[in-house]
């Protein structure tokens, strides 16, 4: 048991849950409904973000809400910096709550360490495929879920963070100093974040625990701790073979297709039969502990690891046939999506719409590439190696260019200390009735790598609400409200147990 909290002053689960549920139902949920309705797209998808003012609106709404909660001792500000050219960077919200003694006189932790809470308010773009009764900017609550873009990824984070702090105050439990950093550039790779971290570093203090609410969950039945995040390298690969389109009957067979050349170039990178990336430089050895954890997680989730995804299906011989994953082995499926590099083509240019496609040999083809990297591969180096690999020795002397658009290294969690492991298990059992699970995530949160380098001894509570079918970035994204409430209570529990 945590020696800092006497047995009689441990958080009372039912009282804590009641406080958190009231906060969610009466104060947080109405705010999130308003938040979903604002198309506050990240700068990568809205270059005129400053002029449009939508990021500013959601950030200011969050700041106003936090101020209205009247948390004892809390101070906050919207911090603004300019880049080297004098252009405004996306702003951040920074709040601070001083360490506090318990109502019985129990002192705050003598170490003087700080808890850092993190989230973001910028959003991915609309995407297509939303159900007819749903939309990215039309919030709707159905079956205990809030549908719409951004609430789960992860507009809820700032509100849940404050609710967790309020719960500690309501129970009169001693707690360490707490700071919050809420950015508006995460979906663009957090390109503006490092200057803010550097500027705020003296105010962050000695960070002993980071709570990041931007991750996922294996199911909605227990608390899930993220143990690793993949990195990412992205850019546009373009092949030009003609200066203008030509009738295909006149030129095909003589002019090589730009699409075929691009396909040939991608064969240097990926085995199209298996999807395995060929250059070993994009791979890394998987730590033994992560393999062990994958086995444990596979035992919990089983074939739901892949069955949770919205596979396409068609009728075949009177029965419905579903598309298949790369593997049906749950352990291999977990490792494929967390520790092995994978290429995705996320956009294309140079193609007319099908209804406009005539018999014309197109002058160029361009693909947007998204390369997910293992947690231990350096993203900046990978981008340069990717550019060299794709551009060198172009077939037919075509103009082949790869324009990098972003690079973010992944993250592997530090070893879990005994107090943190005990706190996670106690929180999960108290608020979910089940043990805490561990899972790697295939997504990228650039801040985690930054913070691990800056605060190598800090424990990392990386968690979130993106469970099965929540579908962040895609159509029909939703926030599972009951899970969000339980997660908020679990965060309060862990903060109270920080020694």
C-alpha cells in the first residue's frame, strides 16, 4: 500500500465515481457536444487556421470552461509563440495546480515532483463514409456514445483532466503539483510543440508522472496502459513521364505508364504480396518484454484483435464472406500493428474521377505515403533513407521525386516502477472490476518521445478511450461515454497514489 496515504484516506471508489459521473453528465458532455460541432482542423489540413479562427475558438472555449470550474489554486493561460519568421505558432493551454495537503493534514509528496497532464484540441478532417444519420460536425449521442469528429481523439482530455483533479479535491486527498499542457497541432505531427516545451520547461518542474489521454484501449472492460507507440514518416511520391496527357491509343505501349513506374519504385520498399517492408533499416528487434505482453494481451482479446475492424464483405454462394487480415494469430496481429513497419497509401493525385476518366495516358501519378515505423527506429533518419531509396536510378529516366512532409519517432515506455504498477492495478480493479491491461499502439504521439528524453525517470500513464470501432480519423468516430467516466476516475486514483 502507498505509505503516503493512510488506509482510512484512500479514495473511496463509489464516492469518486459519483463525483466524476456528475462532472461528466452535467458539465463535460454539454461542452463536448459544442466542441464536436466546430471543424477545428489541424494546420496540416487547414493552412489558413489562423485566419479561420476555429482552433482559437475551441482553445478559448476550453480555457473559459476550466476557469469556470474554480479549482482551488488553479491558474491557467493561453500561451502564444511565433516562429523564426514571425508567424504565429498554434497556441497551447497551460494550467497549474499547486501541491496540496490532505484535509487531515497529510502533507503533499516531499519529492516535489510534478504530474504533467497532456491532450490536444485540433482535429483530423472529415473523411467520407459517415452513416446517413451521422456526420463529423453534427454531434449525436446514441447508445452511450457521442458521435462526431474529435471528442475521443482527444478533445475530452482537458475536461477529463480537470474532473480528475476536482475529484481529488472533493475527497480531500493530498496530491502533488499538477500541470496541464493542451496543444492544437498534434494531428499535424506536433511541429509547434517542442518550442512550447522548451519555453515552459522551467514551469514544468521535475516531472515524475506524465498522463497522456490521447491513446487507445483494447476493450471497454478494463484500464489499458499503452506501452509503445509507432513512429511515422510521411511524404508525397510523384512520378512525371509526360508534360501533358496523350490519347492512350496513340501513346500506350511506347510511353511507360506513370502508375507502373510508381508501382515499380514502391517494389523497392515493400513486398506487395506480404506487405513486409524490405529494407532492414526500417525494422528493429522487438524487446522480449513487449513480446511477453503481446501474449498476455492476446489471451485477453483473442480474435477480437482483428475482428473488431469493419471488414468489407460480399455474398458468395449464398453466404457472407469477409475480407481477411494479414494474420489471424492474435499475437502476430498485435506485433504487426505495433512493432513492425507498414506502408499505407493515404491519398492520390493525377487521377480524374471515374466519371471523367477517358482514354488518356496521364502525365503523372502522385501518392501520399504514410510509413509507420517501429518504436525504436529514428524517424528523421528513416525519411532521408526513404527519399534516397525511392528517387535513385529512376526507371526510364522518369522524374521521380519524394517530398517529405513529416517525421515523428515512436516511443517505448520506460520500466514500470512498483508504485505505478500497484496504482494502475488498484485503479483498474476499483473502477472497472478487472486488472489493468497493457497494449502497444500503432499510432504516433510525438510528445511522448520528447518527454521521455526530457524526463527519463518519469512514469508514463499513456491511455485513452479509442477502443474497438471508435474509429478516430475515419467515419463514425465516437467517444464511449461510460469508458471515459471510468478512465477519469482511474486517473484520479493513480494521481492520489503517486508517492
